C-alpha cells in the first residue's frame, strides 16, 4: 500500500469513527454527558436518549451505537462525485452531481435504520442545497447566500483535502469555490480551512504544528482569530478531559450560538466577519492537545458535547491523515463499519486513485503553462511600426 492510500484511508476512517462516536452526545453539555454516562465517554456508547424514536418527532434518529450521521453520508457522496469526475471540483459539480445523489441515491441510513435517500436524513442547512440548486435554479457559485451559517459545508470537506494532498492552498481554493453552493461567510471559510488542514496532514512529512500553521495562515477574519485563540489556550500533551472547559472558554467570544446549544441566541448563525463556527477551532485545539492522536481527538470532542459529531469528524479526519490507517483504532473501525453497514477503507482507496489522476492532470497543465511562459520570455517583441 502506498503512503497516499494509507493516509487517505486514515483520513476518511478517522472522520467516520469520529462522527459515529461523537453523534451519541451531540447537543449536550459536558456536564450532561458526564451525568448520563456516569463518567467520560471512552468509546462507542448508546444514544443519550433511549427513547430516540419518539423523543424528537422532527428528527427521530438513532444516534450512538456506532451509527454514522449526515457528516459521513455527505462525505461519502462527495467521494462519489470525485469518483465520477476524477478532477478538481467546482460549485457547478455540487449542483450537477452532488444534489442528484442527495435526492436519488438510495442508501442505508443507520440513524433511520432503513434504506432511503440521503435528503431525508440531512439537516435543514444541507436541504438548502436541494432547495436552492434543484428547485430555485440559483447560480451555484452564490447559492449558499442566505443559508444558516454553520458547519454544514465544513463537515464533509475531507475529500477535498485528500484530492489536494500536500497543497493546503489548493485545497482551500477548491473548497471555497465548491462551498459557495452551500454556505457563506464564516461557514464557507471554515470549510476551506478544514480542507486545507487535511491537505497539510496528507503530506509525507506532516506534523501537527505544520497542520496548525497551515490552518491559521490561510484562515481569515473571525475564523483565524478563533483558531489562534483556541490554539493559544491548548496545551500540548495535556489531558483531553482537562482541555474541554479551556477550549470552550477560548472559542466562546467567537461562537454566535451561545451557551445553551439547543436554544441558539437570537443573532446566531448569521453572516459576520467577526464570528467563527465553533467546531473547527475546537477540533484543531484537541489536535494540538493530543498531539495528533486520533483516539484522544475523538474522545475530547465527544465529551465536549455541543456539535460533538462534527468536531470529532474534523479532528478524526486530520489526525487520521497524519497517522494513516493504523492510527485509527481498529476496534472502532470494525464496530462502526458493521453498525453502519459501511466499508471504511473503500472511500480512502477511491480518493487515493482519484488524487493520482488529479495530480497527473495538474502536472501536465503546469508543463503546458511553463512552456508558454518560457516561450513568451524568449520571444522578442516585434518592432513597432514607424519606429
């Protein structure tokens, strides 16, 4: 197996197990999690609400028990879009390929315990893609304007980082283009920075510090400020349990949702140059605290609560890309794969193959451009008439 394949598998498997484990505690506070599970969550657990079928009629989802959420469903759909096109993607591919898959590709939805189309599981912010692109016929490059500003686009951008392995700037640019179809403001910014972090982690000599530097240097506005504040508070090598309140305090000034996650503030999730989504900076904070450990990053996010599945998805993806397949706990991979009826290796292998084709096309394009520029530089400018 090549290092590219190993890291690609690690990234997507890490994202999936993070999603499945973090899903059990989503929406809860750290204190509520400790009380419900009689201590810290240390692996795959059952759902916070045993009466999941009736507790929330609008979203009767069986979280926990190794079930992935819409984070992984959307990630897998994006892998399928890359597999079809086998090139860099744009916002138009979101409209032409991703949305039809959301609407028509019948698949097993673990949280619903039945086969149906992903559209019937995804959150309202992801349904926005279908409303705006399929029904509204909005220009894909700006369809994300007006959506709630959240982590919806960021949560499934790991494949973009793999496609641009070793090129954080390229991953940032590609994700910014693509997610114009889904998000705006700091929601779109976070998606691009997350993709860049995965791309940095895919480099053969990648380190935690290199990943964090890439994320901070490419981020803008409130997203960069939030990342810098969280990283300044995160102590490398500290216990992830002790880091939970520290990271929450650091990100609070940039988080528009407020302290009660299930009762967002009146001005939450609106465009701003001063705000940031909470999930990405916190995921990077746990990455720094655990020094890139998949298990610690995922468990820190899971016990942090709030949007724990997305924090764990992002942290798991970056740490998995850093360490490769062996860095993702095998027992988690097996249990999540079985419970969610997924092959957690296949997506990584697909993306590794597509990435090789993308790189070959990029290399050929650069050679053509170099020849053009060399020709321009070596060709004398014709004399001006009448000179």
